[in-house]
C-alpha cells in the first residue's frame, strides 16, 4: 500500500500528514510549533534551522505513529509560508542570516527607491505584481543595503521549501509559485526569471537558482544520512511543493478558473484561479501549484487575521478560550453596535498596500464591552476579506457563487457566519480540517504518478456547508463596509505621523 507525505512549513508551526495514496485516508499526522522573531517593531524573521528541525520532527513523528515500513512511503513534498527575502545561503548552502518573512515590513526605504527609480508600469506588466515591502525583492534590497557583509557572501536566496528540499536531497530547484511570489524579479508570462528586472534592481542573476520547476516535479532523492532520522527509505523522491496559500487552495479542490478560497490563519489570503492578472488591481499573482504553466493563483489578503484575534485574546481578552469569546460575541448584533476595527497591526497588504498603516478601533463608547470589541475584530478581518474579493472581481469578472474557507477561522461557527454575512457568499469548509499539508501530499502523489491530474483536481477532501448569508445582517454589513473602506483614507496621514 503506497503512502505519501505532505508537509507544510507555516509561520507558527510545521504540520505533516501521512496519506494513503489510494484512498486519501490520513494515516498519521504530527505538528511542531514555534514563533517568528520580532527584534524590532514591524520586523519579522525566522531561522532556517528552526524550519528544518520542525520538518524532520514532523516526518519522524508521522512515521513513528503509523508504524509502517519505510519503503511504503512513495514520495514526500514540502510546502511553505511565503519566505519573503528567501534564506541567504553561502557557497556551501549554509544560512547566513534569518529569512525576512512575508510579515516583515522593514524595507520601506527600498520601496521608495523602487518607486522613484523603476518604471512601475513596466514592472507591473512583466511581473504581474506591484511594489511593497511585502514582496521579497524589496527585502532582498534591504539585505543588500543594510547587511553588505551577508550580501557579499550570498550565493543564493532560497524559499523555505527549496532550502529544505536541498537539505534533504542535495539538489537545488525553486518551484514557479515561490519564484513568482517574490515579485519584481520573475517574468509571469515567460515563467522565468526576468533578466531585465534583476538588472534594473541590481540583484545578481546568479543569486536566482537556474532550475525552475513545477510544484509537482520531483527535485531529487532523499539522502541516506536523512533516511534514518526521518524513518524513511533512502532514495525516496522529494517533490518541489509551493507557497502554502496556493497549496491550501489546491487541497480545497480549487483548480479551475472562478473558484475562490479564503485561507484565514495567522494571515488571510483570499485567492482565485485565473489565466491573466493586472497588477493595477492591487492583488498578488504567482503560477498556481496545479497546472501552473497555464493557470495563476491570484490573491490578496490581510497581514494580521488570526494574528489580530490572538493579539486580542492575549492582550484584551483576559486569555479566555476563543470558544468563550465567541460565545460572548455571539450575543452582539451584526456591526458590533457601531464599532469598526482596522486589522492593520503590521501594516497592510492588498489592496491597501501600506507598510505604515496601523490598527484601530473606531466608534468606541462607554457602552461597548469586550464582546463588542472581539466581534469587531472578527468583522474587521472579514471586511478586509471582502475588500480583496471586490478587487478580485475587477481582475476576474466571474467568481463561483460559493466561498470555500480554510484555516483556523473555520473552527469558529461565529466567524463563518460573519464571513457569509459580510461577503454575501454561502461558505463551505473542509470536513477533514486539513489544508496545506494535504495539498502537499496531493502534489507528492502527482509527482510520482500515484495520483492522476484528474484525481488531483478533485482532491481528497469533503466540503461541507457552514453558513448562509443572513439578509438582515448583510444589509447592515453592506452599509458598514462603506465606513470601513472610508476609514483608511481618512486616517492614513495620522497613521503615518504616528509611525514616524
């Protein structure tokens, strides 16, 4: 009986699933938690060794729990968070500096330089992406400017999944989704590095690995020195994987144009499948992890979604369980009696694109309670979701009439109802409560021929209805969404003055 392993490196944990490749049944799972380092306000970085150790522990944990012969695992695949700058490695492939991850906003001066120096329309047209400190290429420029001793020794800048695959196999390759998500240096039409943009930005072409592959492509074979530690057989194929949001979208069965999925975890990524993208709509684009030479995963999202909820729980929620906070907020009506929350706790991504934006509660009075504020946090993140959906409609006129939601938010019945009411879409979630690791397992099976493209398109999950829009609540939210979208422009200058 062949099995496949799917591993996902996340911002706060790594998770692995061992899957029966014939049935899609989960045979074992394991996770390991950690936190990003935040040495200064708006900085967020992680060490490659933390990720590699977590991947090893999760794979070994699955194999120990399943107690199957190592030879029955036919392939493994690792997906990962968007690694921003990538991991700077030297000639010996040893990390030289922590990875500046997607959440990091330190490259604001580099953003200003790009806007002043580079023809933005040309950058938009080549890369399908914009200019912001979210993007990896601006973080690379920060390393070049502020860590010249690191830059001088850097041989490659590697996405987390590519770094792990190299450690396991000795082979170097970058998948197209991870390359495209860097922005600025990848030609979206050619599906190749952009020599023109690399030259204009002053990033050496040699720092970009030559080998670009599809997410389902085997990178290499597992080295013997890793086999014993992981409980696997030497020579097991290691498949490339991709960016976690796109891989989670695959896990939810989104493989054709018009399907759209909200992944609401630490951050929120709402994405849809399209063939073309216009960066002027304010969304992010990369080749999809399935049929990626034709299809794009086009997405936008909030930097702090579940992170806003965790912040509230820890700082204002008396460390109560989320189930208790949900129960309290469930007694509050739609709109939180006039309180609106802006979830810009680490700046904001699309479609705002402002690294200096900050969070806010607006509309507070002595009447309001903790329950009002907690509900407002859920609503604020979901207004951000709707903001991105509306930008997506400008890029792709027709979206399916169903929204699929995955991630930690799917544990909350209240949040799923808020999502239906604010977006106007009926919401479905995955019954199995698995996301990116399952998508990675699908890619592993696809890469070694155990899963056909048709089977991968259908997925291994069951979608279940969770919430239908309530007409009265939707009417309230439609009015308040206009307030939400008006608040950022009204407060922008004040936010920037406070950041300064």
